[in-house]
C-alpha cells in the first residue's frame, strides 16, 4: 500500500455527508494530518479487531467489508466512510479489503486536537450526527433482515409439520 501526502480535495470532501457543513479551514487542518492511501486488489485497509483511532473516506474504487471471514458488503460510493465505528469503540468490527485499485483518505482522529474549540465542536457535532444516522440505518436494516429470517423459519417449521 502506498501513502500520498496532502493535496487539495475540497470538491471530493464536500460529497462526504458530515464534511459538507464544515468550513474550509477545518478541512485544511484535517488534510494536513491525513494521508491518501492507494491500495491494490486484495490489500487490507482496515483489519477486524485492531485497536485504532482513524477512519477512511473512500475516494475511488470499491472495497469489500468482511466480518468473521465472510464478505458482508461491497462499497463503491465515493465519499463513503469506512471504519467509523472505531471512533466510538476503538475496536475494528470488520476488515476492509480493496476489491480493485482504491484511493482513500485516512483521517487520524487526533487531528481534532489542533482545532479551535469552535471548530472542534462543529466537527464533532457533524461527525456524531452522521454516525448516529449511519448506525440507525444499519440497525433498521438488521431488524428487517432478522424479521424476514424469523418469518422464513416459522414458515419452514410449519411446512415440516404438515
């Protein structure tokens, strides 16, 4: 995996939902403490179980999300956040592996230490609101899949009794 230093990505970062309302000075601070990762097919960007305090913003390419050795999702949308749960509980809940050539912005969570108090509050409010939305969507999706699985199980049991 290759690392590239700072270059201006303002137009791409404005597509990242929680960064859309953050001022340019804060984004510049973020970029100074970040690197662009370039990964080839099959390279691991984040490892399940690792204890780290950074997240990735997918800029180009597609990645597989792997949990307990099984691919559970593919993400190919520019601006998607990867590894954001580590900001809440520090442990990686899944592995992220490049499906093709991938470019990601690696954001070190400690960059907030260099912000003014006002910038920090705005950044954290936007990030945590975004994380709450993502987690709520995932919970809703999981609940729907669980309900479908329970329904299928009940139907299978009923069919086996007949």
